[in-house]
């Protein structure tokens, strides 16, 4: 599996976590306790460092015409608001793990079903004029121009077909109760989160995914700006 980061400007590093043969109904033994702790902690005002990370995430999404405000703000901010409103979502094990890691590190994360994506190679770039996809069951679309997007690569689509972004992921590749193979992309501002820190976050995420069922296997890594990372399926 290849993951390529061609997002312009060198401001975003991407952590990768993948897991195979998971059970989307099975949670890691420590998950409930850790989630409860972080839900309680995130009800408090952000520390100075955390606020700096939140602002840095917004800043790296300011590309061209895209403004990360209002409905266009990064996904981690939606989750923090849900914490304060005591309306934190619970969907399935991989999504809930995704959301825990997101509020813990204040980073937006994309999660997708590898089988629904139908690809082994993925490209991260800025969205092109006119690109959109549907992100919910109501048929609502998000415009992708100038927004960092993750794309499934195919021979007849060398530029890739967008399936995820730091704001809202495509409905087409979202996880289902029967999902078995998943991948996640953690979007980190390079000036705030170094490669060592991002690798630890990716490894933590992958390890939790690997605890979703006795047969699950997992791998992780990072893709620095203008870089490529290869993951061999276990």
C-alpha cells in the first residue's frame, strides 16, 4: 500500500494507521475508561499549548479560497463542541477510536473502509476546482477546492478520486458495521507536531484498532510533506 503526500506548501504531515480483519463491534479493553477520562478533561478550557495546536490546524487548512471556519472547520473542533454539549457520538469501534484520538491530540482524522475504497494506493493533495463529494445520507455535498483531500488512486484516474478530507469524509467509503479493513489519516501541522510525535500518535491509533477482535492485525507510519510511504499488508 502506497500513501503519497503531495499537499503543497509542506505544512501538513500525515500519520497513517491501518488495521485488517477487525471486528467493528469489539472495543479494546481499556477504551471505555480512557474515553471517559478524555471526555471529562476536554470539558475544561484548552491549555495554551492545546489552543496553539487548534489554531495551527486551522492555519494549515487556509489554502487559496478555502476558509476553515463555520461549517468548514476541521473535524476535531466538531468533536470538542460535542463534548461540551454532552452529545459525543458513539458509532462503532473504529470510528469511536478515531474520535478518541482526535479529541486527545486535537487533530482532524479521516477514517475509511479500504474495501469500499477499492484501492491500495492513496494520494493526498489539494482539491481541484469543481471537485465535490457527498458526505452524509441526506445527500449533502462538500466543495473540495483548495482543501487537503485524500484520494484513492486507480490506473484510469492518475490524479485520484477524493474520498476523505480533514473536515468531512465521503459517505461512499465510511465504515459500516461489517467493515473489516480500515485506514486512517491523521492531519498534523508540521510546525507543531514533529515526525516522532506523529509516529507515536499513529502507532497508538493503530494499536487500538488492532485490539478490535482477536484476528485483527495493524500497521502504522507517517508521510512527511512531499513524501511517500509504503506499508506492506501484514
